[in-house]
C-alpha cells in the first residue's frame, strides 16, 4: 500500500519544508513567508500541551513545530504530566468552557493547581525566548514564572461561544497573567485585560492522513479494516466525545436508511487527556446495528481512505472550536455535513462547499440529498477543496504565527 504526495521523500521524513507548498500557494507566498521567518531565525520557542496523542492540538503541533524548525526557528514541544484525577478535572474545565454548567470544587482546584505547579518545577521554561501554552490543562503554569523576561502566550482551541461564567472567571486570573490570549475565531473574543489574537487552525496536506492516495491504496486500506464498500459510506471521524454528538449521528443515519441504503462508519481513537471517551463509546455500542461500523483504531491512512471514499462526511458537533476533521475531509473533495456551530460555521459556507445543520432531521435530509445527487457531491466537493487551499493549509498558519511573534519582543533577539 502506498501513499503518494507531491514530494513523498521529504514529506515522509517529516521535514515538510515550505518549498513543498509552492505548487499549492505559489512562489510569491513561499518567498514572503521565508522572509518573515528570517526575522525570527535563531529564536528558541517552546509549545506546552497535555498530550502527544489524539485530538486537534496534537494534529496541529506535530507539523507546525517541524515546520518552524525547518525555517530556522528552534521550536520545542513539552508535555505536562498528570494523574487521571487531574485529567478528569481538566476535562471538566474543557466542558465548562464549551458552556456546560458544572462545578469545579475547591478540591478540583487544589489538584489542578498543584499538578501544574509540579510541572512548572520540572519543565524549566525560563530558558526559552517565548513560551506558548495550549488549552486549559497547563494554563496556570504562567503563575510560577512571575519575573519572566520572555513573552508567554496562551492559545485556546476550544469553542468559547458561551463559556460557563463562574469557571471562566476562575480561569481568567491565569489568562490575564499571559502577554496575550490566542483564540480560533474573533467570535470567541472575551472581556480580557490582555491582548487577544485570532488564529484559525490548518492542516498539513503532506501527512499520511492528508496526502494523495491511489484508488488501490484506498481499497486495500478499507479491506484491511473490514469496512464494507458494497453500499455508500456515511462517515464521522471523531473522538468519542458527547460534543461530537455520535448519538445524533446514529439517529440521523436510521432516518436516512428509511429512504436510502447505506453504511455508517464511526471512527474514534481516544486522546490520552480525555477520560470521558470510554463512557461515550459504551453508549454508542449499545445503539448500533449491522449497518453501523464502529472502529476504534488509530490509523491516519484509514482516516485518509475513508474521507476520500465516503459519499458523505459528517461532523455533527454541538460545539467545535474549529473542526480539523472538517478541513481534512474538504481537502479531499468530500461533502461535509457539519453542525452549525463554532468554527464549522467558518469552515463551511452552507450550500456552497458543504452543508450546515442544526437538527437530526436536517442532517438526515442533507445526507439523503447528497446520496441521491452525485453531481452535487462533485460540485460542492471541488469548492470545498479550493476553500481549503486558499485558507486552511499549514503554510498560512505558519505565516500567522510569524506575524504574531513579530509583535512581541522575543528575549534573545528582535
Ligand atoms: N482523529 C484521528 N482518528 C480518530 C479521531 C480523530 O486521527 O479516530 C484526528 C482527526 O483526523 C483530526 C483530529 O484527530 O486531525 C481531531 O481534531 P478536531 O479539531 O476535529 O477535534 P478535537 O479532537 O480537537 O476536538
């Protein structure tokens, strides 16, 4: 089985130099980005997050850190360690930032702040020229570097449309110790005493998950994972998280099957910092039938093959900071039916390069419409790919970071 991209040699080595993007974005754009990178060359930057495995932050940091190194900015990536109790607490914070009305008790706060303090001692973050901290898990780190000489930036990847007020007020005391907060969309702006910047995520078109794949390779991969291809495939690829609404997907699929015969495939590997996925998966497993396939493997080629082979890709989220899965599928010319929430609203222009839906019934109607009209799929799919080329490739994300960092005094230089 082979995966081919524009330059398999360099891409599979993981270097992803900017030159690879030239055929996609043009020479003028790559030259512009390289000259911006030259201004920050030699700087020593570190990203801090809570997992190397699973979820969108990992998916972005993996190629972004490599690409920053490739353009001459020494970029590291550190992880915080935590107990299961710590990650139960931080998942509560995640859910609360997405609007859930839950308590974060004094005991939860104690464990959260204590574990982050322990990490601050081990991470030795004073040696960098800039520190970029991701999401709520490591957020309080900043409190332990009061006399720091370098910028500290907090990037939040969560849908902040309506955060739980009490918990946001608790977290705000940490956020305001940073030099800036970086959010995925202007719609997520908060009332904060520090700068706010907006950077939308992007995908790496050369990774195994997104590179070109031949029809033979797709077929072999689906056979390997025992995905039946005798009927059209309706697919959702997502962590088993209730905000991704897998139960709503199954309900919509049952309605679709009253009109068109098809197979539903739900793929969901778990993230090591998400303790709720096993409970959601259990609920999903109780409501499947013979036409619903659930796969819990972690295989980027399977994601690639399914996004290319599916008749319809779903991302029926009820909250979504920015759905990387949506962009990944659109890049492959798939028609995505996505929840009309958060970042998905920005990614999909309803009826132009995909569909936005609010209810189970609407989801089912759109799936049926696409299954019955292959030309619609082709037209929307082509527009989807072009929107990703213009807006959501990693080269644009790198340029956004270079622009943002240029506004801060990196300790070693600038
Ligand atoms: N993903 C994957 N396998 C899975 C589920 C998700 O590889 O079974 C990847 C998916 O392709 C995407 C990332 O995990 O790159 C999820 O990012 P997204 O922004 O869609 O959601 P998040 O998990 O960050 O909420």
